[in-house]
């Protein structure tokens, strides 16, 4: 486990370094636009150019720049957004919690449904219910999120008018009790989270079903049955407990996919997460912001993997002795 | 209790076909047996014979609808019980120690938790009581409490095997089914498991159903043996009888393939393969691999019938005596040129039998009458008294066609190959001669048979080789030609009189291995006449010792070698070549 933690730190360093190097490896330098006579930002005065370079620290040796960058990044200073002229760290702090709320809710719901459904389907392999669930999960995981999101919006938002159409909370609302606040947040969360859950649940269901089917064929399951244990104990205590181990790793690997899915869904539902921020910064080539998002997403995925390693280490005693 | 504890009647386990349109696989096909309270029964057979399927059926572990017939435990019918009714029976009344203990434990729980599980489930013990019981159980199988705290992957195969037994015994079942308790274990661990099982039976009176292909373990653990082949019982009887004197050809083959310390004979597998359970052969399931199968075996399935104190499923009543000689006697009279005419009794009242597929060694010093006996048996000499029957038909020394037909099935390989072939004939002619004499097939067919026979003994079949003459061949090659000549008539019995004594040790080893391989493949009975006890014991199932025209001792090779009854046999054994200079230097005598 120590090795895993060390690996996490090394990966983190690699991500930050890559983030530092990438723009500097591009043709020209970050001030290239200032040198281009065709650019609107063209600066013909070389003194101004030099002072700009000095302002951004670009005249210093690369090693010095790197050290400053790392020190800043570790303190949460990810630079300044060019388009919004705001610190990147501040922007992320405002939008990231929304994205995390959406992603974690959907991941949680999809995991719960996938695990319970997958275990039950595997137990009744070949039954009509199993076949229907497999077909449904294949369709759900292959439908584009924009499409499923639209349908949900039209049906539950527009036609039935049960749920709000957009946003993360009711604009300008004032809540009397925390309970009212929670209800309002939850109502806005339901549709985007449902869309993302639908996109995620299929692969989780199929994975759990498959690994459960594998486990059900193991000798120890036969022995457990021969021991006269109850069905519930066989299913949960022995079969699912073993089938869950590969699922944990899948969950971590799927975290990145869930995050990107969330970004799409956020733009669709006008959810106040990072989605809009990312798309607009890409359009405006707001490099500091894009890099900031890149770092944050990388750290989240790395953390998810570290967490998965730790979890499977807890779940499977065999891993505890692996070098 | 009246009646057996476990009674199995016409049990069938049929698995749904792998692909639609295929016939279902009949893994167990009409098996009946009974197990008394406290009794012990071993079910033996090759891998794939249905042993494990049978064991699982007794615990109701197969999918619903795949098992039919009747399994009664103390009068209660178990087949068709639903899962809910099976549960209280499992482990509490019938427990199963499965074959692969290595994978039989859930990898994510400690051993203790897994052993405790059935105790809490069936006996309703508190966790403290169950833990105490588990500690007592591991102590009983010779392990410590630390083994209870270990995870499965932290233990060796032998330790898991013992814990499997401890777990199987946890609820003190009336019947313990043990599936291959000794397979894959080293000899010491194996001996410990056997001792443990014996101890458990003695202490608790648990009825034991042993599933094994380890015949030595079976001999030590079971009173009764049932031999299973392709889902059907072939032979059932007392373990001592069945294992020491097998009657079914399959049992006989199993024993031949089994390595043990009580015989020095080389191993020989059973020819052919176990049939596919989805496409069992018609008639007797063993007939494609059986060397004595007759037409009826191909058509009619033999029932399991009482036969001399055991149950046997064989139309022919088990292994056939290929050759049976009774009270043979042969006296030669010297011509009296060098003194008064004398009667020399070369063979005196000899009776012997050679069974189907059996190698019998006939040993004795020069002049003991071995070769004369061999010649009597193949009909080159006629006895003064006694009778010879081949496959139940009397063998008369005349030229009737019936006698000729029988005779071609017994062939002699003589001692000196140079003596027994005409120097004027080519190899092709030598091998073809018996066919020409018998005059059965077309010349083209005969040429093919000659080629086959030469190929069988590992000789070239080129025309250039067929045209060679005896003086152009080495001793080993010529002896192979002679063997090919014997084989060309497809005999059932070969009498080989010192077939390799003229050859050097390396060529001897090659030829005797070849002879054994041909014998095993074709199921030929072989009477191997030799003075070389060291050689004979490598191939013979039984050894007969001959002296002064009489057979003075006979029995299984292992017994004759290990516990010779007769002084003469002991003398022969002492004289047999040996590199055993350790004992020779200490007392100059072999134990």
C-alpha cells in the first residue's frame, strides 16, 4: 500500500510537470500572440514585450520557472484566466463542488443499481429478467448522454413539469430552512444525475454480472452450497463479496469517464459545474484555465485510483501480501 | 437401524447438452449401491468416469431436474427435494470434502470463519461455542489455531486438505464423502490424510464414501469397492477381493496402470480413451477398450450381476482364461547309445492358466522343462497326459480346420532366431510364410499384413529391407522379424521362449519393452519363458517358478519377488543380477 501511495505522488508530480511543459513545448512561447503582426494582441514595442515577459516570469531560467510553478500549484495557485481575468483556482473552487455533487451522486446511484441488479441477474442467469436487464443495460450505456438527457428534459421537465429545466438551484431563492435548500438543490440535481446514472449503470451492471457469474462457478461456492448455507448468505456473503473486488477497480477507472460525461450533461442542463467553464475556455483558448481543469481532473482520477487500491486491499486479503 | 444408511438406486445424472441438437451428457447412468451406517465404500475409476458427479448428486448439488433415480438416507428420499429441504441435510448428515481443497475455500475469509459457518447455521452455536469447536477440530486434524486465523492463500495444499476435512467433520455427519483426498499430495501428506481418515472412522463411526483413483488409499480405507466406468458400475465387491483379484477387464486395467511399491512391473495404461458421456458406445461401455470384447459386448449392455461373491457387469464373466492347461505330462526317452535308455520326465503334472491381456513369467534354470512346456502349449509337442484349452475350446494336436483356426491364435517366439528361420528366405517371405500356410487372404492383403507386422515391431517396410536375408541382419533385427512373423497372424497368445537371451542388454531392453507395448496394445496374453528373473519381473503380472518339470511356486510377481515361498525361488532371486553391493558387502546375502 505504501508503494501505491508513492505511485500516486509520482503520478501527481508527472501530471503537474506535463502541465508545465506542454505550453512551453508548443511552437513559439506563451507570448507568441504578442509577436504576431496579424494578432489583435500584437505588441510592436520590444520594451513592452520584455516587461510583459518579466511580468509573467518568462525571462527567468526554465528551472526557476518550474520551481515557482510547482510551489504555486501546490498552494492552489493555478494562474490567471485570460478570458475572465480571474484566478483559475478561484473559478475552480466555485464550480468544482457542483460537478463533484453531480458526478458522485450519479456514480453512487449507478453503482448501487449496477451491483444489486448485476448480482441478481447473475444469480438468475438465463431467466427472462436477466435477459431484459442485459439488453436494457447495453442500450443505456451506448445511448449518447445528450440524447437521453434531452428525452428526460422533455418528459419530466417540459411535459410533466415535475422538475426544473435548468440550473443548480432556483435563482435568487432564499431558503427559510436548510431542508428547503436541500429540496431545491435535489430537485435541480435529479435530471442531470439521472442522465449520468443511465450512462454509467450499464457497464457496472454487466461487470458485476460477469464477475458474479465467474464467482458462482468457483469451487468455494459449491462448497458453500454443500455446507447448507442459506441462499442469502451464499449470494451476499460469499458470491457478491468476491465479485465486488474487480468492480472497485472498474469504478476508479470509470471516474474519469464519469467526470467528462458530467461536463457534457452540465452544459445540457445549464448546471453550474465546470462544464460551461471548460467549453467556453476551450473556445476562447484560455490556456491557464484549461490547464487548471486538466490538473484538477487528473488529481481526481488519481485519487479515485488510490482509493480503489486501498479499498481492494481491504477487500481482498490476497493483495495484502503482494509486493 | 434396519436397512442401509444410504441406499442409491438407479441413480442417473444427465446434463443438458452444450449446444442445441446435441444429445445430453449422461455422466452417471444407472448406478446402484448401498452404504451401511459406519461402513466404508470406495468408488474408483479414471478421471471422467463420473465419480465426482456421483458424489455431488448425493448432496443435491446438481441443477434441478438433472438427477433421477432414488437416493435414500435413512429411508428418506432425497432426489427431487427442493433447495430448502436439502439445506438442513447438507453437512449435518452428509458432508463432502471436495477434491480441490486448494480452491475450495472462499479467498476473502479466514479459515476459522469458514469452518464456523456450518456450525452456526446447522447447530445454532454461539460464536464463542463455534470457535471452541473449530479449535478442537483443527487440533484433531493435526493443525494449530494459527491455521484458523490464516487466509486460504497463506496455507499449503496439504494444510487446506486437512482443514477441508476438519470443516467436513464439523457437524459430525453420518456420512462423510471424501473426493480424492490424496491426489496431488506428496507421499507423506498422503499417508497422514489416510491415517487421519482411519482415525476418524475408528473414533466416530462415520460412514465413509471415498471417491478416488488412488487404489492404495482405497485398499487402506474402504471395505467395499465399486468400480465406475463411463457412468456405470463395472465391478462391486469387497475391497480386498476386487483389488487383489480383479475380474472386470477395466478393473484389471486400472490396477495395471497404478504404480505401487509392491510390484516392480512397468506401468501400462489402459488403451484408448474414456468415451464422451454424450455419445456412449453401444453395448458394454468398455468394449472399445476391452481386449476380449466379443460381438455381444458391442450390442448388448451387460447387467451388473452377482458373480462369485461380487457384482460384475461383463457378458463373459470377467477376465477370460485364454489358455488353461491341466495336468500336462511329457516324458522323453534317451536313445540308449551312450548307456541304458532312460526316461526323462521333462514336464510332470503341470497346470497353468494365462488370462486375457496378462503377462505370465515362467522362470527356472536350464533343463527345468520350461521350453518343453512352451512347446506343449503351442502344440509343437503332444502331451502324454493332460489337456489344453484355448478360450474354452480343447486344443487337439491334429489337422482339423477347427484346430488350425485355434492354433493360428497361439504363436511361439523361439529362443534362437537364427535357428528358427530358413537362411534361404528373405525377410518378406519369412514374415509372410504363416499367412501363406494358413492360406486365408488374397496376396495383396497378405502383403499389407506383412507391412503392418513389420511396422509394429519397428522395422523398415521398404522393399529393399523385405528382400534381405537373415545373414544380412543383426541379431536384434532378426528377432524382431521373428516377432513380426508371430504377430502377422494376429494371435491372442504368444509363448515367448527366451526371446531376448541372445541379445546384448540394450537390445534386450528395447525388445522386451516393445513386446510389452504390443502385448498391452493388442491385449495379447504373453507367456514369457526365461531364466532371467530380473528381466521377467519388469514385465510379468504373475510369475511361475519351474523346477524338474514341476511348477513349484506361482503368484503375483510382487509376492513371488518379495516373499518367495520356496527355497529354490530364493536361490534364483539371490542369483539374479544385482548391483546391490551395499548388502553384499555387509553379509553377502540379500534379505
